[in-house]
């Protein structure tokens, strides 16, 4: 099963924020259960921006961290059609709706989006 993590979970882990422990446990449980950890490629600019803007990392450190994400996460493509569908979706969190539609395009059977 694939588990899609939203940007906040990744920011918590990479930036070791106050919510680090909860986010790390969510990812750790997913990996221990053998799930495939995923993030939307479209989330990566926001992750990098927040890490730098909150002074959690320098720009160079954040780019290196993003490169390492490829080792830990499967990157999901997001298309204009996904955006269109997500904008009409009733899900309260737009990022969750966007990654849910990106996942559905891959014809996978299950979706779990983990967030704080």
C-alpha cells in the first residue's frame, strides 16, 4: 500500500519542528508496515520555501534535504487534470485533494493521506 504524506509532515521531519515526533512516528509506522511512502512533487517547492523562510535550514541545506527525499519517498506526478479535479473536490484540505487525485490517476487501490 502507498501512504501519501502531506508537506507539513515532511517539513516537521526535515526541520525537526515541535511536531517532529508525531510526524516521525507516522512515517516510521508506515515504513515498518512495509508501506510505500509518497509525496507529491508539487509539494517540494513549498517544503523548501518553508524550511528556509522559517530559518530551519539554509537554502543549500534545504536543497540537499530535498535531494535525499528521493531516497525515502516515491514522488507522485500532479497533472493539470488533477488540479482541476481537486479544485472541485469536497475535501477541506486542498493539498490532500490534489494528492488524492494524483494517486487515483495511478490506478492504485488504496489511499491514505497522513497529516498532523
